[in-house]
C-alpha cells in the first residue's frame, strides 16, 4: 500500500513526499523479511526511487527485486523488475 501511494504521489508531482512513503514500504519489507510481497514492493518503489537516488542504486535495487521475486515464485513481479 505505501509503495503504491508513494508512487502515486510522485506521479502527480510530489516526489519528495512519495519518496518518503516508498522508503517506508522498503523499510517495512526488510524489517519483517516479507519475501512474498518484496518483489512487488521493489518493482513499484524503484519507479520513485529513480527520481531521488542515483541510477546505479536504483538498478541494484531492481536486480535485488528480480531475484527476490523469483525466489518467492512471483513471476509477475520478477518480470516488472
């Protein structure tokens, strides 16, 4: 939810606020080690992270999301990453 909301905020021009929500979603996934949703959160989050963080960081996060989604068997999120 937070990743989608942050992405939506960024898409309407509120990049910094959206980034905070995306960062929260990313931190929650890591905190609770939720691999089932990690691929989807990362796929959505990287759309906003790319506006704020360096591209190399964004690409590394995409690769992590792809790997995590494949490990969880989430083919759709893996293809989005």
